[in-house]
């Protein structure tokens, strides 16, 4: 059972002791991401995440940081999303103190030297180029822009090259000081953890981060559907995304939507895989996914198809969406429930996944649902809930389409 501790400063610590584990993971989550950024600073959250690994006052060089963890056989990394930034480190249990010291250091006391800022600027621009060269990544970005136009949620997390090139050290330090605050940070720890872990966290984080509250973000108004964006490229495949407005992370219907998505496009037994790949042979990769934010969300279907098959694939996908609106049988729902619960159980065997699972929920929801809590909610979903969600979400009049590949801009769906 997890234990949640809130310090007087507002810093939250969520721990899960797993005595049988041989590792421990320390994850630090910060409640800031790309949706908190103005156009003139788009990509700054991701820039800061990079810079935190470049040096601290205690460890002034990136090699000092990597050696401290890799020298004991551990791994560390970070990631930036639209509503959060995450830093994590996984080590053998006996090296927990090292992991905690390094993680609290890099997130709590980064140098942000001008040399590192200028050097990392070039690295991020190359990362941007890499993503632009990846048509699957690019079509996902185009879909976000269609679903959330003129809003930070529709902008690339990494930012645009011209903005990255112009960001100054002063902007970076100011943004960090406004958002990296005690009340805006959750530390998740999972694995074979020693006694007194919370006291050790208190000590390691003493004096780190400021007080106060992070600024609010711009609320999102869902766009009207029916939009199309085609980026023509001379490549072998047409990479297609079909997108629908979704629901928020706090919507009680999210468990029904998760199961509907499992049935629709997760795995080889899903409707889309069986129809589009197995029966019709139109795609190698075909899947659906749901994204949740604190006030909105989306459902997106991705397919990589031959350019000559693009229209046929879209038509076939639409047919599957219409069929799902007619409902599912009890047996199929039962299989989806077991599939969802089984995958959750497998995922959370890993200490890294468990630490992230705990900290992310606490940060975004303000509470933690345990695996049994989630499984209980999943078991409550009925066939009529799946039908209701399909009719609510899969409105073809609200469907938008993005495509990257050798197709014409007048592609119809």
C-alpha cells in the first residue's frame, strides 16, 4: 500500500514499498509542461528538462551526473509532456541514497550556465529536425494542431526552432523559478526502500525550490471537427491520423472510454487490427489511443498505409467506428476488461512504472487510485457504457484528419 506525505512546504511524497524488489526508482514530477508556455517561450519546459542534466553546483558537468548513477549500474532520464515534466532514476536498492542525492540535486540546483544553454540549444534543434524527419511523429503533431488550434496543447512540446534559438538564459531561470515550486512538485518512490525514506527525502530536498503556487494555464476549448491537414512528402507510406475530441482526466467516464479504446484499437485482437490489417491487408501499423488532460482530451487513430490505399483505409476505419456505435457483446467487454487489468498488472511489476504511476496521479488528479481501485472501476463498466461512449466520442462530423505522405491536399474522408 502506498503512503502519501505532505510536507509543510507543500511538497508531496508518495512511496510504495515493494520488499521483494531488487531495485528502487525515484521519480520527481513537476506540474509544468508545454501548455503553460506562451508563444514566445514555446519549448522552454523541454529546454529546462535538458539543462537539468547538464550540471549543478555540486556536479558541474553532465559527466559528473551520469557517472554518479551509471557508476552504480543505474539509469536516469527525463521527459516533458504537455502538463508535466518528469525526472527519474532507477538503481539497485542498496544505492537508494545515491539516487535520491543525484535527483534532488539536478532538479533542485541546476546551474543553467550560459555555455550549457548555448550548447544545448543546438542539441534541441537537432532533436527537432529528427522529429520532423519522422513522419509518424509529424502527423501526430499535425493532429494536435487540428484538435487544439491556437492553443498550447496544439503546439509541439519541443517548440519551434526559431523560438528555441531565441530563448535566453534569463527567460529560462525566470520560468524555472515560477514553476519549480514546492507545492508544484511530487516525488514518487517505489521499490525495496529503506526505513526512514521520507525523512531522507526531507533532508535531501531542504532548501530546494521556492514557495508559492504556479500560474494557471490557458483553458482549452475543443475545436469543431471536420478539419483536414495534409503535408505532402515524397516517402513510401501515407501516415494518417483520425482525431476526435475526448474527455478530461477527471471525467468519470474515462474508464469506459479506456475499455472502448481497448476494443477499438489496442493490440492484435482489436477491431481495427483485425479489420484493417488482418482482413483487408491495408496497413502494417494500425492502432488507436486516448490522451487525457485535466480539462479535455482526445482519441486518435493512426494508420500507415500505401498512398493508393489511403482513401480505402479511411473508409474502412469509418465503417469500424460505426459498427462500434451499435454496441458490444458482454463476452467481448469481459475480454477487454481482463486485457486492460492484466496489462496494468504487468506494467506495475516494474519499480519505475510504479513510481511514475503514483507520482503522476498525485500531481494531475490530487489523489492516487491504487491498482485495485482502478480494476474495481473497470469491472463496473457495462456494455451500454461502451455504446454510449462510442456514440459520444466517435462523431464523424467531429472527426479531423491529418496526413503526411505522397498524397494530394484534397484528400477526402
